């Protein structure tokens, strides 16, 4: 992880030093009232809590813990190390349905879950900003996206220590951790669904 972090750092330094915008955006000074305003809008709050906070808590649990559970289930380390790459390879479209993880205990079931999890969770990361756009005025999209990403970053930072505490309380049992993931992904999905229903006036499948 340290190697990956330094590689990303090096690439970001190069990108920041060499890239320039084609046109400079107009500078605007944000007031406290503007920053607080989105927190008074129900749809934005639902998106922030559901998509950025709750869903993040559940989403990163399989990403972080799946190889460890595979080792506990008897999978050779030479295979378990590839579960996250398998998961990432499958992350094309869709969203998370982590209930499949709950009964998985064999190598075949864990590999199948990794593929399906990756396939259905790929849209999560790429859709956060577009979802913010749908509930935000165009001129406020920048700082509203920042709020969404800030909340997601805090949730992503906190979820791993909580996962470890759950496993420490019952090291031989993965059920508690899986249920924790399921509850938060379900809560996050529910919040985003409610925001969707409010935005489209109860037409869930409406294309906006």
C-alpha cells in the first residue's frame, strides 16, 4: 500500500506541475451561508448521507476484507491475493448487492462473489459527482461535489478501524462484519432511492 501511495503521489505531482486548464474559471468567494445552504436541502442531504456516508461504510468492507476471509476459509494465499484484482476487473457497471457475501465460505463462492461484487459496484465511484449534479445548481456544483467527496473520505477513513474492531470481538466469525456491510449499503441505497423518487416525483425509472 505504501508503494501504491508513493506511485500515486509521484504521478499527481507530475500532473499538477504539467497540466493547465484551457480556460480559467471565474473566481468566486464562497460565504458561510453558501456552504451551509446545501445542508438544508433534503435531496442533497439524502445523497450525502446515503451515497457518500452510509454506502461508503458498507462498500469498502468487501474490498478491504475479502482476501482475509478467503485465507480464513482455506484459500491458498497465491489465489487470495488476486481476489481484489478480480473484483476490480469485474467493476464495469451496476451497483452493490453484498448479500451474496453472507453465505460465501468456499473458495469458489468467494471468487464468484468477487466477480459479481466488482461487476455491480463499478458505478458507485463514477456516479457520485453526476448524482451531485442532478440535485445542485450548475454554478454550485464545484463546492457541492467537494462536500460529497469530503463526507465519503471521512467514511472511508473510519470504516476500516470499525471493521477491525468487529473482527476482534469475534475473530472466528465473519457474519457480524458482513451484516454490518449489508446494513450500511442497504441504508445508503435507500437514501439515494428516496432522493431519486423525490426528484422524479415517484417515477423511479424515469430518465431525467
